[in-house]
């Protein structure tokens, strides 16, 4: 037995306390949203809309699937490199990981905290129109037209991506966001070094949902182009866009083409949830600011820190999400522009507070 290694290894209690201390600011922000959502629900008499475990089954399933994918991917990497007995190698690696119980428990706690966080966010999101009814759709549509020289942005995207197939491709990359959102989150969650990069990404990520998707979404309450006709009692400037999307979906279905146009069914599902006053996975309608663009921007900022190549790839993806959000009638273009700017500001501020040595500077000042 390697007694030196055993003596150098911190006790379970010490190790767990170190893990919790390292992630304390992340838990603090999650707790803050938990309290804020509870308070809003209580103050507005909407306690029935507040649910904190909406995503429990989804995230549990996603976590299991993630580790299966990692196992299979690692197996093929080992096999490609002709490592003998790849399965045994993976099991030994897994054993080494699982013996670090403080980090394992810390990971489980963080996954549980994310479940509560996203459920809190969804609960807050479904309450937005009850706190501040949608009132800025007309203004944002006008701003879009002004910023794009009198042209509705969707007319520009549909002039470029002008076939049902291309619209399906746009929709595919737009929906890929869910997979990338989870993948990059898990990557930074388990990537313990350098600690500064991990802390900056995770804290910025959580704050973006709370500040951009919560605070700003309440004050800039809007539903988006796809719901304009449902909520605004004026001629719908997006009627032609919606007609075009439905025509393209019909063409795709009639011709057994691919990729399908998922956006329309999702939009209808969200509207049904809105009318039924349900708090469910993904429910809630809010256009400004766009969390799709915020998260895409956060991923680009984080991955650029890891690799310039992947950073550039994700910045291209930001552009694709911006196009898709307008093309598929989810958002006004201004929703994305505002989100990108706010996300970069949050990233920069958090970066200043999490940079190496910052804690020593603060302690010295005190």
C-alpha cells in the first residue's frame, strides 16, 4: 500500500468541503434565483406556477446518456490507438474517478442544483406575462425594420435561405443548440483545471439565465413574431412569414424531405402550454432577450478560451442561431443583438472577479 499517497490525500470531509467551497458562488446564484422565483410566485399569488423539479427526469436521463456516450467514445478512441484491452482500461479509469468521492458527490450536487435552477427559471418565465403583460412586440418589430434599412429581417434571411430544404437545415442547427448547451455545460463542469475558466463559464452561464432571461425578460416583455397575431390587435407584419413556413413544412412532408421543420410544432406546443397555464419542460414564452443567443454566445466565449479553433466554430454557430431565430419566427433580430451584448458584459465582469489571485487581492484589501 502506498502510505505516502494515502497520507497526502485529504479526508473525505475535507475534500467535500473544498469542493463545496470552490463552487459556493455557483450555488449562491442558484439559491438566489430559487428565492426570487418563490418570492415572485408568492407576491403575485402564482404559487401554483412555481415548480422546482420540472427537469428532474430529463436531466437524470441526459446525465446517464452522457456517460454512456463518453464510455463509447472513449472506447473507440482507445481502439483506434490500438490500446490493448480498451474495456479494462476504461473500467480502471472509471474506478479512479469514482474513488474521488468528494468530486463525485460534488458533480451529483451540481446536477441536482442545475435541475432546481432550470426549473426555477422556467417557473419565472411562465409568470412573465402575468407580471408584465407582453407590450413591446410592436416596438421591437419597428426597431428591427429601422435597423435593417426599412426591411423586415426575416425577408433577408428567406431571400438567402430560400428553399424548404434550407429552412429545414436552419431549423436543424437551431435545435442542435439543446445538445450543445448540455455538452458544453457538462464539459466545463467536469473540467476542473484551470479553475478560473471553469468558474467563469459556470457562473456567467447561471447569471445570464437569471439576469438576461429573468430580469431583462420581465422588463422587456415580448412574445415574438410567431405569436404576434395571437396577442397584438393590429395587422400582423409576420403573417407572410408564418404562411411561408407552413408552406415549406407542407412541401417537406409531401416530398418526404429532410430535415423536418420542427419549429412550428414547438411553437404550437408552447402556445398550448401558455393557454393551459402549465409549467412544464421548456414552457414559457419570452422573446426579448434571446436566451438561445445568450447561451450560444457564452459557449463561444468559453470554447475560445479552450481553443481558438473551437472558439471560431462556435462564433459561426452564434451567427447561425441569430439567423435561425429570425428565419423561424422565434425572435426579433434585436432580441439577439441585445443578448449578445449583455452576455459579453456578464462574461467580462465575472472574469474580473474569478481571475487567478483575485481572492487574495480582495482579502488583502479587507
